[in-house]
C-alpha cells in the first residue's frame, strides 16, 4: 500500500483488518476440529439443511449455490453427518417444511430471496410467500408449527428504496413469517444492497451462518436471535447511515460529516482502512462504481472514466462511418452521427425503469454521495477514449477513410448514455468545457431533479423523459426511488418552460404499459411547453432477468405514428404543434411547435456554428439567446410522410442477410414489410 502522511495509521488498520479476517478463519477452523471430535461421540447430531432461493436477476441463486458449496465443504471436513439440498422456491413444496426431521436431526432452512418491485417477492416465488402468510394468519395452524426448524433469511434489493419502505421487504416478511410460527432464528435477517459490493456484505453473514451450522452438527446449543436486528452484520439500517432523506437534492454537500458505522464492512473489504470498534468520525466519500459495476459495464463495451463517468461508441456512429445511415438526431436536427460522442458524467440514476436498456447494471441514488471527479478531466479523458474507439473502427469492412478522419474531431455530445447526467453537481462546468471545445450538447434528464434543471446553464438541446401520463403508470414504468416522484416529475416539466434554448419532451412507448392514456400525455404538454415532442418505440435489448419486456411490448412504427396523430387531437395541441419529421429506421416521430415552420418550411435542424457563436457572445455580454436564434432549414427527405421516411438518400440502407432471406421466402408479414422503405428482397 502506498504510504501517505497518514501511512502509519493506514498500516496499522490494514494489519488489524487482516488480523480480524484471520481470527474469523481460525475460529471456523477450530469449530471444524471440534466437530470432528464430536462426530465420533454421541454428542454429534445429523443435520438437514435446505437452501431455498427466489431470484429476479440471479443474485439470490448465485449466492445460494455459493453457500451450498461452502457449507458442504465445511461439513465434510468436520466429518459431520449432513444433508444439504438447494431448491428454487418456484418449485419448492411448502408443506415439506411443516414436517419434522427424523430423530434428533438439526433441521435448518436458509432462504435467500430478492425483492421484485413495490416490496413484492419475485413472481416466480410469490406463491411460497402467500402460503407462508396464509399459515401465519390461519387459526387452524398452530403457532408452533415450525418450532422444529432453525432458520435464517438473506434478502437482496436496493437500499435506495429504503425511504419508500421497499428495501428487502420480501426477505423481512419471510423472516417474520417463520418467526411467527415459532421457528428459531439463527441470524438477523441480512439485507444486501445492489448499490454496494455484494461480497463484502454477504461474506460476514455467511461466515457466522457456517459457525452456527457447525455448532448444531456438534449437538451444541446455539443462542437464537429474538429480534432480527439487521445491523449486527452491517447489512441493515446502520450500514446505510448515508442514505437518502426526503429533503435530499442534487448539489448537497457530498463531504458533510457522517457517522461511520463501527464495522463498515465495505470499507473494510475494499479499502482496508476500517476495523471493528473504530471510533466514529468523518466518513470518506466512496467511489460510485463498485468492482461489480465496473466489470459488468466494461463487459458491455463501456469505457469507464474516473469513478463515475463513462463513454461508449454508439452503433449509429459505426453505421454512418460505413455510409449506412445516421441516427434520428441526424434526421431531426442535422447532427453527423460519426462526429458524435455518447457519454455520461453520472452512471447513477434515480429510477429503475422497466425498459432500461442497461438492465440496471448501473448504480442508483437520489443525491450525490460519492467521490467527485473534475469536469475538465472527465471531458478530456472522454474525448481521448472516444477517439481511441474511433481508431479501432479502422479495420471494420466498409469504413470510409474520409469519415474516419473527420470522426476524430468530435462535434456533438449526447449526454444520455446511462444514468442521470444532471445529477452530477458540476454539470454546468462540464457543459461549459464541451462548448469551449465547440462540441454541441444534447442532455437527457429523467424528470426527477427540477432544481438542477432550473440551475442548468444554456445547452444546445435539453430533453426530459416523459414516460407516463399518470402517477400510477409512471410509478409502474419508471419504478422511481423518490417517494415524491410525481411532484418532482411535474416540477421538472414546469422548469422546462423557463429555458430559453431548445427543449424536448421524449416519450418512450411500451405497448401494454404506458400507451393507453394519450389524453394524460397531452395535458402534460401545457406544463413545459416544449419546442419539440419526440415519440419513439421502446428499444428491445434482448431478454434479461432484470426486465420482463419482450418483442410484444415494442410498438411498430405505424403504431407510433398513430399515437402521435391521436395525441394532437387532445387539449387543442394541433393548434400549436404539427408532425414535422420521422425516422422509420428508429421507430420515432417528431412533433414540432409551429413557430419552427417559417414560410411553410420546417426549421428543426440546428446551425451549430451559430449556436457556439451565441454562447461565446452571451459569456462576453451576459445577454441570453433563444431557440429560434440557431434554427436551420430541415431537408425534404427528413420530413414526416416523405418517401425516404427519414433515411438520408446520401446513405445506403443495408439489410441484414437474415432479413433479406426471410423477405425472399415470404416469411415477413405485411406489417413487417411496412417497416422498411423498400422490400428487403429487392435489395
């Protein structure tokens, strides 16, 4: 470890942390040794241990299998007479836990269960939880029905939902249910949050469980926990003393003093700088991206910048490098896709949307509580990493050399990669640096931080995600962490009206989830009075345990168009807005305010050079500027209803070989064929 001015203290603490871990290991080794001796005596007891898991994303199953392997190893080393079984709660026979083991068998049940949404268990094991509740409240079932059992419960969820009362509530209910039927609790219910490294949370709980199982196998008595206090192992409320409160907001001081937990297990595991019994004091802000987050995001192609930012090469960048078409922003606003960098200064988000194309592999939070990187360094490293990815495209077949060379000069930045960019407290400095480099800014916010929107300095185009027309559907689709999410949502839309530069409502349509309340969406338009309204189909990113979406939830382009046309018929919207553009390839349409239609011609495109000139002039003079000041003429091919359907005629539409084959074999329906500007069989 590199020594600093506090090197001696760090060295001592690292030694103490190592000694603590060694002592725990030695303690377990001693128990195995004594168990071997007991197994040869009459004191030994046979053990029947059942590991039950209920999983949504696979975490519960993963740890259940890990626990099975660890316990099997320890019990075999001790020569204990034991049966260890693992089973999915989806197929588990509930009645079997009501049956007592044979003779003096130590009967142990360990349940590992995640929380799905709204505090409910995963759908696959909801019947188990229902049966447990039924037995607790059924007067015909004795209150000692499970008195023969020893049990422990480990829950998986997100501490960001603690304020809403949904942090590992499925596990808490299972724990309470077993206790209500007189089962003997071996351990406090453990609560593992996906906002922190799982190993450092599970390992202490699992080590203690192993010790207790070994004692039971020796025929020794164990002290049962009567309360279920989760703080004992750093897994409950005490370990999340820096959690959110109702008054939290972006820009709060991330360096404020916080009471450090006496045994902050994550710090002990990752930093080696905390020990049991450490005195309370100032707690250093931790890094946003844990080892697990970094591994998962890197595997998916993200280039992590510092401790909380990232860039990734957009597929449309690669498409247009090969002359195969640009993204919808090229069609609607005139950006050049191969000159665009997709980035975020905050991988954290305050929502867990059902349609999140990142499958919730990024952190969550409602305020900034992590280390904070310098905005100039974020931009500099982001630009360098993006250029490196562009250089790596040189070997891709079909890449045009002139475009590859031009792509080395970044002209646009889409601050919409993942997470909530506006959550970064120094977002204004970051945007200023991008503008200084003559890089335009397209920033997307999820409508949960209205104050940050109000404080945001001029950017090229500001988006607010409008994912639902009612409070109920927003809660179901976005799964927000804030308890006052609806008020924040409405306040964010109202804040948009005050911005002088270009503003956009972005609607993501998910069939059977948020498309039914068109009048509700229309009412929301009056709050923010956006310049533009983008209406797009949800992007299906494959099956995931974190999402239940299928291709059946993805609207066709024709359905998106019908939605937009119908929306204009409500709240007198057609007096202010018209359908201006479409990009069939992305299943998206654009409604624009009529003031952008000058002399019968749409001006949805942007004069980027003029925008940067206005920014510089505003910095010198202090004068503001408006959206119309940097508008530019929209080409005919980009217009709604055009023959090209938003596909740039200078590009070449290339169909996948599978699509062409299916078209030639007549396997594409009429509805599918309408999704293409021409029949793929003729290409």
